[in-house]
C-alpha cells in the first residue's frame, strides 16, 4: 500500500539505506547485470567498495568447525592487509567469520543478503551500529529482495550466483556434501572465475565436502599451512 511504501522510504532515510537500479548509469562495472538478474538493489554502507580492483569471495557452510572458522577469519584479515575487499553471504559460519576477519584488520567487506535488508537489520542489530561513522567506509550490505522479505531459497540461490559473478575469485573454506557453497562454486566455474578449495585441515570434520568439490569442479587446492 502507499502508506507502507512511504513508511519504508522514511525508514530507509532514517537509517541511510539507498536504492540502486539495474539501468543506472553509474553502477560499478562488476555489478552491471541484465534485468533478468535483478531490477533493483537496496544497499547499506559504503557502495564504493564494489568499485575496488580486488574483491575476493570467501564462502563455506554454516555448520563450520572451529578450525574452519579460524582459517576464514585469518584469510580475510590477510586479504584486508593487502587491500582486497572480502565478499560473502553474511550467513552464520564461514561467511560471517570472513566478514569479521576483514573488519578486524581495517579492511572492507561486502555482505550479499538472501533476504530483505530491513529484515536482516532487525535480526542483526549490531550491523546498523557497525556502519556508523568511520565504520561505514568498511561495510556494505546488499539485497535484491523486497525490504521486508524473509529468507527464501530463491533469494539464497540468487545471492550465491551474484557472489560468484561479482568477485575476482572464490575461496571455499569448508563445503558440506551439498548446499549453497556448491552452488556458489559451480557459478564461479561457469563464470570463468578462479576457484580455490582449502585442504590440509587436521580434523576429519573440517571441510567434509572439499575433496569431492575439487574432484567434481576442478578447484585449485589452497593448503591451510601456506
């Protein structure tokens, strides 16, 4: 309804959320996409992060091991120290560890959301605070869903595809036997992006699907001890 639309726009203005459209002339080159992929995006934080020359995706399963979480955090911190922006899906587990690792080193990080941006911010109230003041320059949240839409499988699949297409390379830290991590990896290979898959964890529970993913998709091994 018109009243609901006006209320949403007022909320956007009070928080600092902006809307961009697929036919805008000044979009970062990496996200320019056919209208079939997305017609609008809602963005919160520093949109210029998508203009970075180096954007690396770090992805993995939600039910990650402590070893995998530590590696994702430290790898993202290392990328940040070298001026690279981390891109991931803001899910619990490997994704969230990568975002926090980048921020811990003063780097930029972009979270692609499989839900509406207002729904995400209601569930994760630390992020509006994280994007205040100087912190805003280091964080960007992006959603292609309606502002109040809850998590959905179609949005998660689109989120995974955009992660693959918007990055220079994709690093899989921990994969399960199936799931969204596999979807992102397949989309990366389809888009011709380098795909790295971590190996060398000491625990049998870490990256239980990594070997199968490498065998099926031909990802390059990234040893945890390098």
